[in-house]
C-alpha cells in the first residue's frame, strides 16, 4: 500500500471519529487539507478550505454511530510529489440509509507532509 492509499484510509478513520464520536484533535484533522483544497460534494456543491473548516467545526459528533468503509481503492497516477486516487466510500449509521459514493482525490506531498488538494465525490446509485 502506498503512502497515498494509507492517507486515504487514515483520513477517513479520523473523519469517522470526528463526525461520529466527536473525538480527535481539530488542528491535525484540518492540516490534512491543503490551503487551496476544493471538494465537490455529491450534490455538486463546492467546498473550499474555509467552508470545510466551518463544516467540520459545526459537525463534530453530529453523526452518532457513523462507520466509514473504504474499498476499491486504486492509485490512478503518481508523480514526484502527488497522486490521483479513486475509491468507494460506504457510510453507515444506525437507523439511517446506507450512503455510498465514488470519490476521486488528488493528494500532494510537500516534504513528509501529505495534503488533500481536490476531492470529487459522486453518489452511487
């Protein structure tokens, strides 16, 4: 498993803890995302770094029992300081419908630090 694939899994573990249990440190979670981060949500909404910051601050512990499973993780392309990855994310919560999405992410490496630059999510049928 590459460092980029490990980051995809580790970031989702941190998000599961943050959103589902209200646990974790905010600064290291937010540091995973590049200052020029852009996310395109399944709804088509765009979230930049400030919007992601506000979302995460407001949503701490808001999804009790959240479980996130990442599978079908594939590295599509790598270069000297980054990669494009594609994966399926399945979110479950007690008494809630299962939420499945396909995601493509661009991660950058700056020294020993990996950051998310772009995340594009599409709801699975």
